[in-house]
C-alpha cells in the first residue's frame, strides 16, 4: 500500500479530530523515524515529549518482549510485580509516598482533581472543592481536565464546564494569593507551560506557590506530564525550584512510548483516595509498567543522559537566539532543557510543513510558536542540522 492509499483510508475510517501532516510513519530508531515511502526524518517532536529515550530504545523493547511472554494484563483486584516495582522506583526518586497508575496524562489530572476534592472534604473536614489553575495552562481533554485548562478555545462547544475552578494569570503569585478563599482545596500548575506556548516562570515562582499553599493548608499539585522524566535537565522539573509539591501528575515520557499515567502524592495527600473512590481497569497494566520501569531505570542509571539535557538545551537555545538576531520576525526564544519554543510574528504552520519536506519534524502550538521536544538523546550535530534547515526556510521569507 502506498502513502496515498494509507491517507485515503485514514480519512475514510478515522474520526477527524486531528490536524495531521500528510505523512504515514512506519518505523523509528533513536532520533529518526521513517515514512511509508522510506524517507528518513529527524524527530524533534518525539511523540509530543513521549519518546524521551528515542524510538524503540533497546532496553524498553526487551522489557516489553519479556513481559509480553509472561503476563500482559491482570485486574487491579490483584497485585502485579511490574506495577509494584515501578511504584517503588518512582517513590524512591521523588517526594512522593504513594502512586496511583492510570493510562494517560488527562486521566492522571482527573485523579488529581478527585484527590484534591476528597482531601478538602475528608481530610480537612471543610467544604473545600475549588482548584486554582493558570491562564495558558493545558491539562487534558476529558471534561474535568478540560475545565482545569484555562484556555477558553478548548472549552468552546463543550459547555457547561465542570464547576470548581478559578483561573489566574501564570507567574503571578499575588493573583494566586488573592484567589484563595474558604472553598479552595488546591493549586494546580505546570512548572513550565508546554502547550500554552513554552512559558517559563520566574525563579521563585514554585517556592512562592508552596508558601501560599502551606499558609492556607491546601495542596500544591504539579502537572509534570510534559516536563517530567528528564525533559528539563532534571528527572522532574520541580527539582529546579528547591521545593516539592504534595501531588504530581506524570505521563508522556514515563512510558517511553507505552500509554501510562501516574499520580504521585505524599502519604498525607494519598489518604484522600480510599478503596472504592477511584480506579482504572488498565491502570498499572503489567506491560506498560514494565516499559516504564525500563525507561526510568535507564534514565537514573545513566546520569549522562539527563546531565546532557541541560547542555544540549543551552546549545539549542543559543542556536535559536542566533536566528532571532538575524530575522526580525522571530519575537522570542524561551525554554528549559529540551523543551524549547520560538515565537514568530506570523502563523507558523507553513514553517512546520517546510521543515517536514527537509526531513525535520517539528511542532507548532498557539498558532505562532514553534515547539521543539526532541528525544533526550539528540546530538549537537542533529541540532545543527535543524538550525540550518530553519535558517534556509527563514531566508526565503
């Protein structure tokens, strides 16, 4: 079957919920993917910050193969070994005392919302159910996570929104303090906004949120779905801040390509979810947990990978800043580690398409922002290749 046939079948049989590129990817290795015509691309999207170790990392593939021969699925009415081992490893590398597993980022956010509301009513013994979230945030597509997402463009057509959320500007501690009231149970925030435009807060922002939450006795909940698992140069982005949350959501890079989400919480916060209050049929699936454990072990045992992210991030950022100096239509460059944004003064959809023709896969968010999320194993040489392609495309404008 040729590419045209694949695309025709896709249009015919799959719901039209994505603005897809006319590209059918069939194989991936490391930082490279290949389409159905055999063309090679360097992937600076990595499944939207999912394939942090690159495509088909050998250790993850072997873990999947071995687990698939032993046990693919078992109900959460029983325990399973990979789930226990993964939970133990995550707790050992983070602030958390307990872990709940689900299948995706948006499900981990839903679990966090439920935990926060139960915490307010069952632990604090007060009528606390409201959660403060930030303008420009993105927390998922299900109705609860959608209501937490403070971007009205995502809400259109799905009203009425789930109640219980207050929106305040990102990176504004005073606004958060003023928004806290007798019904507030938690503050939910991304350490660095990804979908919202790669927005990096001021130093001290998370520490300030921690102080506000401690003062009012409410939960600080971090959405690290995109920033976790080494993406910013630390295993978790909160580690840059010198403070810790009460609750954290993970997904994307956690499974190295397998669908898995996780809600991490302190022992005290985790008490809010008692037996019967939440669950997931596939959450903590042995196959997904085996892949995630292999990925986590690879990241923490090979310090070179995460340590290199900080260097590569600075190298990439400087290359983009050099382009900004040359082309006035580049408005801003921002990011942390290997999550980087380039803001243009025009819609960037055509830039994405032009890069694809040159064998480079990149992403556009918020209409005018090029977002780069390459595998953490990207090299300086591959970054240089992308910068050269971008420079060539910009020169033609």
